[in-house]
């Protein structure tokens, strides 16, 4: 009986040590930091704004994941890089020359980041849109890219 209790005690102690070691190792290997991810999203937004100013629909499409979805107000959803590039080219053809993105908050994990913010759209010097947006960011090829992009106007519908 004493041997059985001793063996059970040793097994429980070993399990406890292994459990604590595993959690410590998991904590040590988890390197995700939301502050760092937010800085990366802010940098990606600066690049996005520069690409809009340059009228670069190819560069903008490459900011999206291969399976991305663009959802703008008053239009059907657009899925995939090629279709997103075509939709963005159409926005440029209709006069879009600039965008000002103002990130308000980010939430998430190393797998996906949700960003919410406000934006202003320009045609030349004219403001043509005041909107709000939510973007889901996903890592693809080691870089945060837009996975889901939805935005709509702050103006009342006529």
C-alpha cells in the first residue's frame, strides 16, 4: 500500500513539473505583441495611402491576401486579388486620388488583427467621402495583409 501511494505521489509530482514546464516554454515561445502588430498595421496603412496617391492598383491589390474580400458601400463584394485590382482601378478611373486612413483601435492575436478606423477620400483637393472602416488583417508570406476590408459612408442616404 505504501508503495502504491509513493508511486502515485511520484506520478502526480512528475505530471505537475511537466505541466509547469510546458506552460513556461509556451509562454517563452509566444512572441506576439499587439503593440508591435499595431505599428506594423500603421506602416502598412502608410504604404496603402502612398499607393492610392500613386494610382497603383497593382500595388494595392498586392496589399490584400490571395483570398481577400473587399466590401464597399453601395456595391457587391469583390473577392480575390484580380477582382480587387479591377475594382480599385475603377475607383481611380472615377476620380479617386487620395485616402487618409486614421486607425482608431486594433484587437487580435498572432493569427488575425481587427482594425477599426475612419477615412477620408479625395478627388484632387476635394473631399469626396468621410467614412468608417473595419479591416481584418492576416499574415501571408510573413507580412500583415488585408483579408477582409469593409467601409461605408458616414453620410445619410438620400
